[in-house]
């Protein structure tokens, strides 16, 4: 695995010098969703889902993102519809209506 490390200017490491790094592996279940579904509200990362006709905010942790997809951990239920449009203006409990593409 190639890893790019951006060191601070005052670092004592020299260009091309070998470094040892430890990468922590995330444990548990992650859900794959469109990155557009992820929003930041008041310093918290959230995904809005539709529950009983209302937008409900679900706090999540982003595990990884690539090519427009994100893998997150949180209290998301299998098969739940995530909101990917205008979700940055939503509040939890706002009535919503699902639109078919």
C-alpha cells in the first residue's frame, strides 16, 4: 500500500527517508452510501434518512470515501432511503416526500 505523508516544515525527517507508520483497521459494520448524502451540521457528520415520511438525522462516522461513495458507521438501518438532494438545509423531523428518479 502506498501512503503519502505530508510532514510539517519543522519535521526532522528528510526527503526519501524511510518512516514506520501504523495504520489502524476499523472494526465493525460499515454502510456504503453516496457521498452526497453526507452533511455537516454543527460540527457533527450526519446522514438524513426517511422515516415515516420525515427526514431524520443520523450521526455517522466516515470510514472511507472514494469515487462518489462513502462508507460510514452509524445507526443506519438496512434498506433505508438516504436523502442526497437539498439535505444541507434539512432539520430532523421535517416532512419529506420521496421522489423517484
